[in-house]
C-alpha cells in the first residue's frame, strides 16, 4: 500500500510538471504577436522581446513569383533579430510577405507552377534565416485594392496556396507557424473560402484597424473594440451619410467584437483568431465642434497617421487636445476644438480591454501594427498588453 501511495504521488507530480510545461486548453498562453518594421530608432537588440510570443518581420515582396527582400538593409536587420533568439529561445520569429499595395499575389497564386515557385522560395528563405513561420498579407483576394491585380479565381487559389504552403512548411525540421492577415470587415470573407483556409493555417490575424479610413467623409473609431449599431450614432452626420449610401436604416459599424462574432459564426475556432490593435492613429481636420467631434463631417486627413509614440510625446501633453472615452466603442479619441482636429487611436486603456476580451473569449491572441510605433517610455502599449495577458480570468 505504501508503494502504491508513493507511485500515485509521483504520477500526480509528473502530471503537474507536464501541464505546467505544455499548458492546458483553459490556461494556455495568450499569443502576443508584433509586426515589426525596422527603422533607425528601433534596433533588434533594443526590442522588448521578452514580452512577445511572436515577432513578424515586415515585409518581403513577390517578384517574378518568388518571395524576396526589396530593401537591401533588411537582410542584416533580420539576421540581427534572429540572433536575439539566443536570449529569447521561446520567441517565434516569422516573416511577413505582402502588405498594403503589394503586387504579385494574384499572378503567383493563379497556377500550380507559379505557386510552387513561390513556395520553394519561402522554404529556402525560412531555411536560410532559420525562421519559425510566415504571415501571408494578401490585401486582398479578388479585390484590386491600391491598384493591385485581382481576379475572381483568387478565392479558390488562395485556398490552394495555403494548402500547398502548409504541406511544404511541414517538411522543415523547424516547426513552422502559418498565419494570414485578414480584414476587419465582412465583405472580405465573401472573397475567400474561410473554412477551407483555416484547415491549413495556425492563426488568422484580423486587422481590426483602419476600420474607418482617413478618407472617410465622417470621423469615427478606426480600431474600435465594442459593437457600434445604428442607434448609437442616430442623428449624427455619420448616420445620414451611411443611410444615404446604403439605403439601410439598420446597420452596424466595423469593430473588433463584430468581426470576431462574425468569424466564429462562420465556423472559425476561437483559438485560431488573433485580434488586432493599432499603434498608430487616423486623423481628420476641419471637424465641427459637435459631439466632441465624433461622427462628424471633416475636410480630409489631418496627417496620414500619428504613431503612439508621437501621441504620448506631443498630443497627450497638448492642452488643446482633450481625451474622450466612448463607452460603446470601448475606445478613446482626442479632439482639438480650437483647431478642429480629431484623432482616433488605441491607448493603454483600450489595449488592456482588447487583451481582456481575447482572454475572456479564449481567442488565440492579440497582435498589433507595429512595434516600432510604440513609446519607449514606461507604461507603453506593449506593457499594457503584456501585463493584462498575465492576469487570470
């Protein structure tokens, strides 16, 4: 009996050790994925890599159906980043291919021969740099956004690309993570075979930002978490503009909660969904001093984007810019009544809420565009995400 007791205790201890190492479904680590564009102020050796599970070096491009760097400086930068894995052995280092305005996807995916040429280049690239995966950022299948080429066959060809890429990645000795950047609006998902694609990828990184662009005729939240319905903006210029364009009296604006619910209802597993956060803003000028500038008309973009680092250093300290909080959108904004400027952005409060939402709903994780735009001061956006990810729910 004594030996059976000791055997039982040993089994319990080994089980607990195994669980602590592997994690259970209910206590798994929340993925924190950073897209990263190197610049002169953001060197690999200075990055807060201890707070990340994945870092996605951005971008490679498609040239003659092969994945290549078109920026010569990126070769050395990526090598420096990979060398940092010695200090952070659990960090997954990935490469992103594509991005806004990136061409070549439709032609590359169009034939088996072209796809295989691309996939071979990916395998060679990831082997050369000893990477842990790839993110496909095709913006967007079947949609010629930013004058990129598109064709109806992109829908099926994207599925074939992910399938064949997954099969090739599985041949590498180093385990590979395959992700793709998806849009934060519903129409995108009509243009891909969502359930088919999800068979082959580890995660879909939903770009829940730029939900309202700087060219929008009305101001709004470009990276809202909370669901925003017609009744929430009733009587505003935004309401009138949307109704005139859609001829609908009932609608909802784009938001993280909206698109996550939509994808899950379409059959996507929550643990495959990675939610997006923005480390930059969208801004408008010529905004009337009504409703603190929210959902109002404007006279165009104030500037293309302001990084969070700049917001922390300049705008939050400027007495002319007042911060407001929208309880429906669960998002902040800045409004300058004097100069009629409206700024939509994520701050430490909103990224904490997003991270809590990810944990509560057992999503795969949270990602953001992009790491170089964060403040280097204490209580950064990444700090807020990381600290919240450690909390129990």
